[in-house]
């Protein structure tokens, strides 16, 4: 953008020089340097505001996503608590259903199970109620003994049977009271979670409103930049046309028709959009018209944009700036201090809901001590991670074994090829030795023939032939000895090569074994470290729970002491 403005300044300077050259024509200057500087500062300011708005929009989007995720988690937890409460209510209804039909035909029995009512039983109905209670207890014990998993107990005397029935009745009453209290507690926690979720939705609405304001500000700044880009393109095109006319000297006949068609179409479409979105008859534009004085002058050429259209663009830019400043002021007023408060409030509500849910889960787990405890999710995940680690270890060991197998296969293939080459060399050497051995008996025959010839009387060439034969025999013997030495050296070298290859293979095997052992030890060390870390985390959690329990007990004792103190203080005052 800086380069564009430098180019624009150069173009304006060229236009001013052209106007100075044609001063008799009285052509007014296109624009002034002061207007260019103001436009440049405004564009830089708008760019900074655009970047700041984009950054704020990204931050608000991140906050919205996090708050939506927390709300989803809270809604899931709420649904789970509702299901838990419904199940507990169903259990209570079943208990009431089991107790109701048994005691329905006899009046006064329901008072045994209605623990919350404080009705006074009259002495006239005492005998009927005791008989009804005994009959209901007898049927209830029979039903409990018929259940699977309950061992029937035979009582030796009716007194012992009555004592067992009374103990069973007290136990059932305690369970009923506990379930009732648990249901009330869960309903209270559910209501509190609903209120907290409503608060979170309110915070989310405020954040969404701030996000929409930032989006509107961003759109207005982008529109301002677009208008400035259109005006800049028009100024550049006009400068090129004026420079061409000055160079030719034809200034009377204006050349606005020489503007490029794509720029013309683009500008006309933009003006149509501006006229649709921005009404010039509004109060803002009228107030701006009153406060702004535009110098009017006669032009000897037909401008491409009329004064009305130029004023429309200027008013459009001013309205966008006004909207941007109003949005910025609203954001500074509302979101200056509220953003931190919203984030702190969201985190605080999340912690509160989490503690409430944890307490509800603990109480519900305590409500059913006889049931089989399901494995925790963390334990299942831990087992899954352990199995995954074991699978990765097995895969790594398999890969190491496969690499070792490939290395051994390559060594075997190389050894077979080398053995074939050695066999070929040996065959070639043996084939070279065979004609030499065949030549030796021919030499002996030649010697016998020479002896016979010498006996016949050919004494002239005897000494020379004998000398040549002796030399050839000595040469053959030397060659045979040399070939035998070469074969022995070749066998020795091949044996040395085999030994070196065997040593290299052994070294490679040792290296792979050491690498595998190191990898296994590393995995074992990682597993031990993770187990120790897990144990430490569990110990820390237990210590924190114990600490919280101690704090709760201390708070309870402090509250009891305060209650006792207030009771002691109020006692003498009432006596007085």
C-alpha cells in the first residue's frame, strides 16, 4: 500500500505539472497534496483497525467455541443426572409398589413406611396396626427369601423370628430414608445445574453480540478499503489519459472515452451497489452536505464521474467511518472490562457444576453399596492404553526380527553367488591344466622318437633338439608349479573371505540382539515410569480427598461450635 501511495503522489505531481503547462486553458487541479496525505493516513488507520478487529474476532470465536463446548458437557451431565434421578425414582416407586399392595387391605399400615409424616396414632387402632404390620412383615420376608441370591435362614424359635423381622424392617426403613434423601439431593443439584446453565447461556449471548458487532465493524472497514481502491484506480486512469493528451497536444477534445472498459464496468457496478446500500436522502448525508462546502467550477471537458457521484462516494465513506467509530465505542464501553469478568464467571460456573456433579455421583455410588461396582472409565482407558503399548512392543520386535531375517537371506544369497563364481574359476583352472597334462606324454613320445632317430644315424641336429625339448619341459613344469601355487592361494583367500563374512554376520547378529535388548529395556523402563507416575497421581488424589474431608469435618465442627455458642448466648437472654 505504501508503494501505491508513492505512485499516487508521483501521478498527482505529474498532473500538477501538466496543469501548469496548460495554464491559459484554466484547467483546475485534480487534487491537492493535503488531501492525499489525509487519505493515506485514513487508509493506514483503517488498516490498523481492520487488523485489530480481525484479532478481536478470532479471540471471540475461540471464546465462543470453548463456552459452547462447556455448555455441551454440562448438558450431557445434566441429562445423565436426570436419567440417574429417574432410575432412583423408579426404584422408589417399585419399593412403594411392593409395599403398597401388601398393606393396602389393612388400614393403618402405611404409617409404618411414611417416615416423613408426624401423625399421632390413637390407642384404639394399636392392636389392628400391630397385626397388620406383622402380616406385612411376614409376607415381605417371604418375598425377600424367594429372591435369587438370598439364603433362607431357619429360625429356631418364634422370638428369634420376630427379632429378625424387626431388624429387616429397620434395615428396609433406613434404605428407604436414604433413597428419599438422595432423590431430594439429586433434584436440588439438578435445579442448581439448570440455573448455572442458564447463566452460561446468558454469557454466551453477550459474547455472540460482541462477535456480531466486531463482524459488522470488519465489514465496514473492508467496504472503506474497497471504495478507496476504486478511487485510486480512477485517479491512475485519469492521469494516464491527461499525460497522453498533453503529449499529443489535443486538450480540447477530451479523451474520457479512452478509459478501459473493465474499469468503467467495475466502477459502475460499484456505484450501483453504493446507491442500493447507501441512500443519499438520509439524515446523515444531509447533515454532511450542510457542513461541507464543495468549490464548483466550469469544466471544458466532460468528466467521467459527476460531482454528485463523487459526493456520493465521499458520503458513503464518511457513513462507514461513522458506523465503525460507533461500533468501536460500544465495544470499548461494554467489552472493556466485561471480557475478563465473563471468562472468570464461566470458569467459576464450570468448577461449581463439576463439584456438584462429583458430589452427586459419590452420593449415588454410596446409595447402592451392594451392587457390583462397574469399572471406572479411567481404568478401562488405562487397560486399553496398556494393550496398545503391548501391541506396539510386539510390532517393534516383529519388525526387528524381520530385518534380521532379511539380512540373513541377503548373506545366504551372496554366499551362493560367490560359491558359483569360485566353482567357475576352479573349472577354468582345471580346464587349463588338462592340455598341459596331455602335452607331457607327447613330449615323452617325442623323446623316444628322437632316440630312435639318433640310433639310425642322424647325429647332425641331435644336440639342438634335445636342448629345446629340455627347455620346454622345464617351462611346463614351472607353469604347473605356478598354477598349483595360484590355486592354493585362491583357496586360502576364499577361506579367509568366508571367515570374514561369518565374523561380519556374527557382528550384525550381535548388534541386532543388543538393539532389541536395549529397545525392550527402554520399553520396560517407560512402563515402570508410567506406573509410578500413575501411583503417585492416585496417591495425590487420595491425599487431596482426605484433605478435603478433613476440611469439611473442621467446617462442620466450627459450625456446630458456633451454633452451641449462639444457643448459650441466647439462653441467658431468654432467662432474663
